[in-house]
């Protein structure tokens, strides 16, 4: 019986590999902190600022930051920033286009109205000086003789005005013309800046300052 083979003892179970240790003997652990896309956050914040306070000024940097941030994770805030900033830029561009097409002509029209009124004042000053002389218009042989002692005024656009005699029901009248905003004579925007007697241009159905 002593000659029977003996069973060898079972080998111990294998141990899991030991995690690598850094030189200080600390076992590294997997990080539990979620990744942060800082540039995407910046894009989102700038897009909100552009939406609330600074449209256009903050929207363009937000769009640029958002596009760059798409290369990183997470992308959610970057995408939201891109969408908001793009919408803000489109709305701003539409507002500018609307102003150019509608409000700019109205603004120019208002400026021309002011210029016409100032031109009328300059022309009236010349006629007031001639009225002070007390000489009837019929005593003047020509418009040059009438204006001999008065300098021809310039309109508010810097163009010299013109004067002429015409006949109305009550006799002779003086008309002082402006070439208008375009500075071209015989064009649609020519108008009578002043007349003597007053109201002569209306009697002749001529364009005057509105």
C-alpha cells in the first residue's frame, strides 16, 4: 500500500495583476470628473450676451468659438452657442437691410427738407434787403440790376442760386431758384426758395419748399 502514488496538492488560484504604481507608491485611480469643453461654454455664454445685450458684437465671437469648440467633447454647449449666434447675426443683418431699404431714404428725405428750409432762409435774406430799399420791381430794367447791390446766395448744398423776373396777375415778381439736392438745373428737384411778392411761386404753380 505504501507504493501507491500520492496526489500532488492543488495549485493556489492566480492573483489578479497588481496595478502599476507611480514612483511615490500611489496607485492611480480612474478620474470620475466629467470632461469640460471650456471653449464651448464661452461660445454659449457669448451667444446669450449677444441675445440679451450686445447683438452682433458678442454674436460673432460666439460663432467663432463655437465652431472651434466642435473639435472637443462635450459639444452640446458649443452647438447651442453656434445656433443662437447664427440666428442673432441673421436677425441683425435683416434689420440692417430693412433700414437701408426703407428708413435710409426717409432719413435722406428729412435731411433734404431741412436743407430746403435753410436755403429758403438764405434767399429770403436777399429779398428782405431789396425790400428795404422801397424801390418797386417795375423800376428795374433787369434782374442783374435788381441784384446789383446784393450777392446771390448759395443753397444749403453749396450751389449758387438763380433769380429771375416773371409776370403774375399783380405785376412783376422775383423768383430765386435752387437746383436742389442734385445740384443740376432743369431737373425734378429744382424749387423756388423765395419770391417777391411772397406767394408768387404758388400763384405760378411752381415747386416751393414744403
